[in-house]
């Protein structure tokens, strides 16, 4: 007898998953180099990804730098905050 495959509704599944994000805001005292090195160290971004996020923060005033569940994001946001960046989990 053949096993039935469960049918998943992708939209329902995605709607049930609550992803949060770390948003970093622009400030007038952290350098591009410091922001880039922080993203590389704390978030494991590669150089180009970190540079792009820093550029977006500079031009748009903020950038979402990481998405995930709150338990994963909270310690990362705290480390970014300790580095002197303005950060919020949304």
C-alpha cells in the first residue's frame, strides 16, 4: 500500500512563522569601518554584505541586518548594542 504524502499549504506555513528582525539605525558617531567590522564579527556577514548594510543605514537611516526567531536575535542585538550601535528588534 502506498503511503500518502502530506500536503502542506506553503502560505499558511509561512504566515504561522513569526520572524523578527534586527534593525540598526544611523547615528553620527560610528564610522563605516566600525559598523562593517561589527556586522562581520557579530552577525557573521561577509565584507560585502556588511558594507552594503552600512551603506543602506547611511543613506536610508536604518537597515534590517538579520532575521530570525527572537531567541536567536536577542543575544546578537545585545552584542551590537554593546559595540555602540543603535539597534532594535522589530
